[in-house]
């Protein structure tokens, strides 16, 4: 079997996209004094990031879903336990995994990866992913395996030059990247240090971090000017190995801290710092092109355009499991850079890797490899101690021998090469200046394009909103039109009912008028008959009175004429008078009885008429 990582096992059934999480740092005191307002809202429950389209119009927001979203109050421990510990567990199961932080300068990438404390004794509250991963790895190894080895390496990419941060040589190294079918992409002559406990790694990390390039800019007092890759390789004995041969499970964890994207005009970078920023932005732009090509399934992926993308080749669309932590600033002044970071991260979510478990390595083969390395190192050490020469492997010696044969020819070309070199150096310096200027112009053009893109997106979103509003209005108009039609039908029915009721009322009023007229006519006729009856009674009474007077006169004449017969006829006359009086009294009683009968008849007629009118009115109401 070959070296660790040289062969791969079956593809993991848990294939999937690159996992992307976003962390929003707290707003700084300087930003508070500048009255900066947050333009990002981290919804940790729904794992969504709401970003304002403009710092002046915070109400217009765009939402981005991610695998996890962490707000400004998130602790280092919560971040590690939520998304990083599962990655560490997969490394211990034999996967190659990568965790890298990406974002604008000053957004907390180095804090997230390394933290503030590098204590050799305990994990501090602000310890980052690297020390916590180291502690988790050794806790697992000490608990579950008695036979294991841990190797670490620390690589720096500065101005497109690779340096070994663990090498005792402080000179510029400019390591080379090679690619082989059996080993994949690797960096030659990179120092791997074997460690026995976590304190050893903390000491190594503290030493290597001091050698990393940092500088102060207007945007960050300790800005990282380089990309760094801290790699932990683990060999541990597999307890499930069948047969008598001992097997080693191999896992590798790459912890990548990328330098931040930087706006040269805002950071105040000039001279060397400007060149550093240009190289950082160039490598990150290449990383963005690689991400875009992977998402679009482009047949050519530009990994070779930058050393950063070549190193991360297995982590982007390759056989590693990858976690991307995008760090963002909540300040409105950084909105443009924040939008760029989030767009990169959102596209990276769509990258699909093909993670595979590393095939286990035979412990016997591993021991033989270490014995050979140990023998070679002993011979080199002995040669240096005795000053008898320098030990070289056969292949290196053959290369040197062939170089000696060509030395004479090369010496003849030195002078010409020197002249050409001077001219090329001058041209290179001018090209570097032109490149920096072109990059600045390209950055300005990209910003203008991004501004126009956001403006177009805003217009498009507003147009969509207007179309939605118009559709809602059309639906409301249809509902109102149907409601108006129903109201018209009800109004027509009500008008018909009202007209019918008016006709009924008019007919009733007409009948009441006719009944009133009939009643008045009846009353007038009744009063006329009563008047006539009273006149007749008065006439009869007057006639009777005249008859009485006449009778009295006749009696007087009769008395005068017949004085003699008065006394004799006195009783007869008295009797006659009584008869006349009775007759008169009887006539009065008859008249009174006639008057009472007439009044009763009038009341009876009036009641009958009123009853007839009421019955007619009820009949009409019932009919209606």
C-alpha cells in the first residue's frame, strides 16, 4: 500500500454541497462613534441573513439562506460545537476535511480561526477553531486509541510565494507546488512536525503565527497580509481491522485563514502594502472565478491561475469535505464589501464535492517508510558531522552530475542572460506598476458594475412589486364589479318592491278618501233628516199649541155664550182638558222616542260604515 492520502476508498454516501455558514461580527466602538447603523440581520432560527440593499434605505432587504447563520453575540464555543466539531469527527473517521474563513479584512477571520488566546495550559473563552480542534482531536485519541501519530505543518502564501512557517530557515523559500496522480496536489519540502500532545501544537502554532506577515491598515490594526494553511495529519490504529495485520486510519484537517479582501482606497495601502493588497485581491478574484466555474459546471476550472486555488483544489469540487465560514461586518460603510462576501458564499453553497474515505495504511509499510527516512537522515547527519561530504539520494546525484556537464555551456550564457535580466527586470517593474493600476481600475469597474447590478436588482424587485400590486388591484376590481352587480340586482328588486308598495299606499289613500267622502255624505244626510224631523216635531208642537189656544178661546166664548151652562159643563170641560193634556203628553213622548230611534239608527249606520272600511283595509293588506 502507498503513502497516506495516496489512495482513496469508496465515495462517501453523504455526498453533498460545500457547507457554508455566515458569522456577523459585533459593531465596533469606532463604528458606533461614526454613527454607523447595522445593515445585516442574522436570523439564527431560520438560518437566513437579511441584508439591506442600501445603507440609506434599510427597509429594502434581501434574504440569503445558509446552512447556519451566527449573529454578533455568538460565542467561539457555540460556533465550534455547532459546525466544526462534526468536521473534526469526520477527520477522525478517515476523511480529508477543510475549514476556511473568508471575508473582508477586519471582519474576524483570524479571531474565528485562532482566537485571542494561545495558552499552553487551557482553552480560553476566546480560543478559536484551531486550538479547539486540536484539543478535541487529542481528547478523542487519548480516549479511544493507544497507537497514533499526529503531524502538523503550517504553510503561508504571501505575494504568490509559498513559505514554510515551521522551517528553521528564515530566508525566502518560495516552495513549489507539484501534482502527481498518486499524491494529488502537494507542496514540496514542506516541514511536517510530529507532536505527542496538544501543548506541543500550541507551542508550534504560537511560534509559526509570529512569523506570519501582518501589518496595520486604516481598516484593521493587525491585518493579515497572507493566506495561511495549518494542516493536521492523523494516523491511528483501526480497532476494526480484520486479520493479523495492523492497519492505520488516516485523516487530514486543513485549517485555512484567508487574508481579507481589501479596498485599497479605503485601507490607505501604498507601496508594499498596495502590492500586498493587489496580490490578495487577485488570488481572491481567482477563487471567485473558480467558484463560479464550478457552479456553472464549466469544462475548464481555472485552478492554475493562482497558487491559492491550486492548494485548495481538493477542497473545491474535489474529494475533501469542506466548511466555509464567511465573516461579515454589520456596518453600513462596509455594505459593498459585505454584499460581495455574501454573494461569494452563496455561490459556494452550490459547489458539489465528492468526499471519499482514505484507504487504511498498513502499519508495517508505514514503519518501513519511517525506517528508510530515518536511515537517510542519519547518513546526512553523519556526513555533516565528519565534513566528508554531503549525502544525496541517487536521483538527486544524477541530476547534479548532468548539471555539471552543462555548466560550461551555461556560463557562456550568463553574460547575455544578465543583460536580458536587467531589461526584463525593468519591464517587469513597469508591468507591476501597470498591473497595480489595472487592478485598481478593474476594482473600480467591478464596484461600478456591482452598484449597477444592485440598482438593476432594486428596479427589478420594484417592478415585480408593481406587477404584484397591479394583479392584486385587478382581483379587487373583479370582486368589486361582482359586488356592484349584486347591489344593482338588489336595488332593482328593492325599487320594484317600493313601487308596488307605493301603488298599494296610493290605493289605500284613495279608498280612505272615498270612505271619508262617503262618511261625510252619510253624516250630512243624517243631519238633514234629523233637522227635517225636528222641524216636523216643532210644527206638530206648534200646531198642537195653536189648537190648544183655539180650544181655550172657544171655551171662553162658549163660557161667555153659555154662562149658564158653564157650571154644568165644568166637569165635562175639565175632563176634556185632561184628555187633551194626556194627548199632548203622549205626543211629546212619541216625538222623544222617534228622536232616540233616529240617533240609534245614525250610530248603527256609522259603526257599520267604519267596520266595512276596516274590513276592506285588512283585505287589501292581506292581498298585498
